DNA sequence: TGATGCATGTAATCCGTTACATGATTCA
DNA sequence: TGAATCATGTAACGGATTACATGCATCA
C-alpha cells in the first residue's frame, strides 16, 4: 500500500493537513504499523488533489504558517472503496533486533541485554501510545479493533522479553558462582 | 539492515548458495521477519566476495545446474562483528490489514471476515514454519530465542483475531434476530 | 507436455528516505 | 539565544522489487 492510499484513507475519517497526517502516522493510532515521511506525504497529497480525489483549502493562521487543509471528495471515496476491495497484502515485519538475537554468539552478554532493553523500551512506547489514543476517546469499531490487536501483540512481546531477561540474569548469576 | 549484512550473517552460521539463502529467508527460521529477493541477494553476494568477506567455491552437480557455495572469511567475521556492535534499528512493521480494519466502515461484513481469515491463515503458516524449524532441531540459543519470540507474538495475534471473529459472528446473529 | 524445482544473474523501474531550503513564533 | 513547533516543499540518492533471460531434470 503506497502513501497515496494511506493519506486518502486517513482523510476519509477527517480533514487534515500534510503536517497533521504525518503526526497522526507517527504518534497516533497508526504509529506501530505505518510510516511515511514528508518527502512522500506532500507529493502524495498533491497527486490526490490533481486526480480530484481530494480538495484543498488554504487557511491563514495568525502566528503560524499558512496551512493547506485537504478533504476527501466523492470520487475519493469511490477510489478508496475500490482500492480496499482488494484483499490486503501480507503484513511486512522486518526486525534487525531478531536477526541480531539470532547471532547472539557474536555479541557480549552486556550488548545483548542492552539490545533487549532497547527493544523493550520501544515496545512500551508503542503500548503507551495506544493507551493514550484510547484515553483520548478513539472508540469506533475500527479504532477499537486495531488498538486491541496492537495491545495483544505488543504485550506478548514485552512479556516474552521480560521473561528472557530474568532467565539470562539467573544464568549469569549461576555462572558467577 | 541491508541484504549484504543479512547474507553475511547467515553465512556466519553455515556455508550456502544464494538460492539456499533465499529459501532459508522465506521458509526457515527468518521467514516472519526477513525478506529478500534474488535480485538483491545475488548482487549482495558478489559484493561480499569482491570485498573479501566471503569466498566462493563452484560446485558441479549431476542433473542440476552448477552452484556457487559461499563461505565467510576471517575478514567477514570481523566485519560482521563490527556491524552488529551498533544497536539495531527499530523494528519495522507495516500492515495493510490493520489499516483496512481501521477503515472497516468501507467494507462489507463479508469482506472483513475474509480479510481476517486470510490474516489468520498467514499467521498460522508462520507458526507452522516455526514448529517445523524446531522439529528440525534448531536449538542453539539464538534460534531458541527468535523462535520463542515469533511464537509468542504470532500466538497472541491468532488468539486476538479468533476472539474477534467469534464476537463478530455473535453480533451478526443478534442482528439477524 | 506442462508445471515445478534447482540455479544464477541483469536491467528497468518504483518508491521512499534523507537532506536541503525557508521562515515565523514560542518557550526555556 | 538557541531549540522546538508549526508548516510546506523539492531534489538527489539509495535500495529493493519485478520482470526478464536461460536451461536442465523430474514428476504428474
């Protein structure tokens, strides 16, 4: 799924500027499974506008730069429906962390622990993000579904890593005896 | 992490051809968190050989095409150590499935169920793959770690989706009353 | 006889990230 | 005064996928 579809999908729920979309992708509901940079969002938005799938409205702001608010059109809704009617591609998960853990014998025990703790902190950040989204009142069916999924997966990862850390520490303690 | 590092990492555990590396990435231990096509693996291998990080040995086979077996060198081990000493980048997870679930109101209930069932079947395939790897005797520390992680995460996803399906069906039954 | 597995490779193309460019305001 | 936030955009670059090219053996 390209950035164009992602933007259009987001705009189907609310009007937004490119800046806001980026923020939503990295701090909001989608943060743990979507990524997009300004370098891809702004051109995508221009493309969507050129194709008549969204409209643009320029708004002046006092004390802040002007902004361009995008809103989905009827044609946009139709296009989105069509794109979504294709059963989605498989999830893509890439983990340097796991690859590194597989190659543990190359690492010192200390480095391994640091890597695990960093991974844990990323996972906890994502969990916190979901909690916050829930607190902010995202409660429609779609939001509930994806928050629940994220929570389930992230919680399982955290539990696993925590138990592994305990295991490693007790082993290290034994080895030190 | 680029394909070059991935290949070198794999070769640090065993000799292999490009073809075998691809297979291992898509059917083996790594299948759920690594992806690479021939179009990236073969050039990467040539690069590694040119840099002296691996050696190549051509083997003739009867009834099969010749193959090039790659093996890591001392310089390769050193380079890998260095690359791994950097704490790994954050995991990247991209899910069209979740995005589509967020936009459920665009979908028919039937389409949603189909999408969930397809997702479930992917997840179960990945789980089966891990089971098989375990059955085939991958039991060193690194392998155990990543198989356990994968299992924990995938199992949690499957449970979540299964419970969601039940929930949706009971709601549909109620609506039909 | 046609698909599948084994085996390697290249070129075109796509898509996205990174870095750069600009600029006002607010907060520490 | 310097960093962070708001706000939009382009150009260079990188990295990988896709499609193409080749060819033999085996199995259904």
